[in-house]
């Protein structure tokens, strides 16, 4: 089942599992229309007798949707159990070499660890924050 | 509000942080799930399971997702991704410790009612397969959340290690 990265206009990102693009559009349109109409996105909430002193807001507005990206599988699975060419790791370490060909061992260890991270730093707030290959859903706020 | 730290979190400290274990290791990313199970019925050795019994933790949307998926939190501090904030220290002897709050995560929008439905807790976990993976810590939701088409859920997690 594909996974959709929903990027809200506010810059928050969410992952959602829909059967197909049709289901995705229906759900996202329903949410987007709430935002345009100023309606809450809070689900039905039943008060609990066993919970007291919970901090923070318990309701929130719907948000306009800016972008939607589609992944074949959950993007947190990026490189899980996957083998990569050793040369790719060498390139990462070589990029840290100083003019004497030396690297800071801790920086090198951190850089190697980053090669398995499923995250990238988005250049723009509405870009995907995942390293996994993806496509963009045609979304015009229908 | 009830919270719980599960065995695996303690084991990461004893085996990985202290002992640099090669087998008990943190995941490449944290994921967060929503559970029908209240923290009051969990135990330190709780596990994810589709079977609702004892101290098992049952995940919403595991039969019918309707837009539900686990959210991710990066193993980083203050980058552009959803990750952890700068940690702070509370020196109070009995209740203090180092704490860090993650960026708020959003679930949804839901496309209808997931099955099972009705979130009573959020769980910091790993992996992306529902009702599977290690569990690290959890907290109650402010209310029982019953999801429908167009709804979202917001969770902001804080870990305080005393």
C-alpha cells in the first residue's frame, strides 16, 4: 500500500496510508475544505476519567495542503536491510579529508551513520523531508 | 496523564550507551504510533500485538488504515526534519532530569474510520509495520480520539530521563 507524505501549508508533514490516489484525494479534499472553511480538524473526543493534567491544546484547526508526495513503501524503510556499494561510503569519508588526507574520526563516524538516515533536510518548507524516491501527486487543492 | 518507559529503552541505556552493544542498537529513525490501549493497562514488558489481552499494545488502523500510518521522528536535533529539540536539565533531585521535546507530529488526514479506531495513547516505537516493532515509551492522549474522514491528530512527545 503506498504511503503519502502530506505537506501542509504551515510546513508540517504527515504520513498517511491510502489504498490509492482516489482515496487520498477524497481524504485530503475533505481536510482541505475544512481549512478553507475555518473548520476544526480535531476528531471526535471522548473525555477520559483516567486522564488528568494533560498539557497543550486538545483541538486544532484544519490546515491547507500545499504538496503531496507518494512513496511505494513507508519512507522510514529507506535502506533498512539494504546493501550499498562500499565506494559510496568511501566517497562520504573522502569528502571529509583535509589537505593532509586526515579525517576527524568522530565526524567520519557520524557521516557514515547519516548514509542510512531516511531523512534529508528540505530546501524549502514544502519539499519532501525523505530520502526515498517518490513522485508528486497532482494536487491543486480540489 | 500516565506515561511509561518500556524495557527496551532501559536496555538501550545498559547495553548500547554503556556497553556499545552491536545487537541492542537504536533504530535509524524513531516512529510514533497511536494505540487503543491506555497506559494504565501497559507494563514495562508490553509488546505490540493485534491480540487485545493482558498488557499487549494494540495499534489503531491495523485492520483498515483509512489514512493511518506511523509518523517519523529523525534521530537529530533541530534540523529541518521532524526531530528533537535542544534538551534541558532540571536539577530537582526527586523529579528532575534531562528532557527533550520532539517537533509536533501530525497523523492523517484520515479517509474514514480506521479499524480499530479510538486512540488512547501514543507510543514511541520503531519500524513501520503496524502492531510490530520495539516499544520505547508511551503517554496517554488527552481524550479518546475517534477518527473520521478529514480528521487529523497532533502529538508532541517529551522524554524526561531522571
